[in-house]
């Protein structure tokens, strides 16, 4: 089976607590926002303590167009992506030339050549490296990237793949959009990068690492839900679409999806010892807990991540995976479940064996 060897990460140096961010937004929006108390209530309700930003806070008002915001995305995403890949390789003492396939996922900026291409020279990757840039999957892309890499490594079990996620959510915030979804985004989303190294079962380094193996994966698309989450593309860039229907969709769908995957592998919910959930927000995590009848501690690392750095879209579930490996590794042989949801509306499930 494919092995998850290590998880690397990179966070922008600019970190602000929620009070600092709220004060900056209050100052900027005071002339335009009728009910500032509503903004403050939303920031309190998302339970985020602080976030990393791609740029210093004072530089954001100078971004006057999508062109300027996206140029900042390309510059910062290349920097953070290189750091995250270097971090994961250092953890297993492998050189950049060991990577056979680089999967790059992001939904907060666009680039051609893509960010993964810009890393080939910077990191001195092989010129015959295979690259798969994936755009548009949103928060689900971290889990989906792992699943697609597993599919690849089944065909090439002697090879190594890296899934790199870079999300710079702060660069998508629309300063002239006072809708509730944008106000929620202003308090919830942060910036960061994560990289996961996966090894095929015949890779020579597989015996030197002790990460979980991937037992199975499952993708599910929910018909008729395309309007639940995503972007509206405007002349100013990405305007968030976020429906209050999302927690209810999770409540209706997730348990059946999880049980379907487990049943196919001869398992039940009671056999799952570890959960790695995308920390989409308090309502999302509570919906997952209720749908799967989980005790409070089951998603403790997801709650911890949300409080510390906010929702980093597709990078967050990969960081929670890294925290699980470092802090809450189950007993050898135990089953674990990694999962995330995103635009479509859809879900990706990854069954782990520790």
C-alpha cells in the first residue's frame, strides 16, 4: 500500500491575532458597513484566535485590482511552496531529485506557468518530473490530492509523489463586498502551505518511514449542489460563495458516505481510531461530530488548528494530518479516516492504516 511518509509546512511570517485583524477591518469598513457589531459577532463566532497573512497587514489596502492581488499570490505562493516541499524532504532525508510526480493544489490564485513549474528550477527538481496542477477543488483539494497521488503510485509503486497545497486566502478578500459570506471569510480564512510526501509500496525509502499507509479512497459528488460553495469570478477577482446549507448537507450525507467506504473494507465506524477532518469552521466541525456520533476529543486537533491559524482551505487538512502524526498517532494497525468537503458540492475520504 502507498505510504504517507511525512508532512511539511510553511507559514508566512506575518501573524496577527484576531483582535488586530478585526480592528483593521473595522477601521477600513466603518464608513461603509452599517452594523459593525455584526462584523465583530461574526469574528467571535468563528472561534479563530489569529491567522498568518501572505503580506504585512498594511499592504492589503494598496491592492487595487485582481492583477495586483494575483501577482502577490504568484510571488508568495512560489516562496511558501518551495519552503513546504523543502521541509517535507528534510524530514525523510531525501533530495529534491527523489520526487517523481508533483501534484499542486490551490484555489486562491492562478498562474501559467503554474506554481509547480516555477519550483522546478528553484528547487532543482528533475527535468523529467511529472506535474499535475489542480485548480477549483477548494477545501477538498488536500484530501483529493492525496487520493490522486495514491492512484498514480498504484501504477508506479517504486516512485515518490508530493502533494503540495498553497492557499493564500487573504489575497481573495473583497474589500467592497459587505455580504455575510465575505464577512465570515474575513474572520475565518488564513494563509499557509503544506506538502505531503507519499511513497509507493516498492519505493526503497518506504521501509525507513513510519507514517500511515493508505488503504482505500472514495470520491462523492452530490448532485444539484453546485451553488453551495465556490467563487464568483468578478473584475476584482474571487468573490466567495458560501451557503448556510453546507452544514445541513454534511449532516445528511457524510455518515452514509463513510459507512459505504468502511463497509467495502470490512470495517465499521467503531473500528476507526483516528479522524483527520478539514477544519472548515465551527458549524462544519459540529456537523461532522453529530453526523458520525463522535466524542468531543475525536476532532480535537482540527479544533486546535482552527483556533490557532484559521481555515487555510486545502492546506488545513494536510496540516491536521501532520499534527496527528506528531501528536496523536494511533496504535499500529489502527484504522484512521482523513476527509474534507468542497465545491461541487463533494467529499473526499481517505482510509488510513496506522
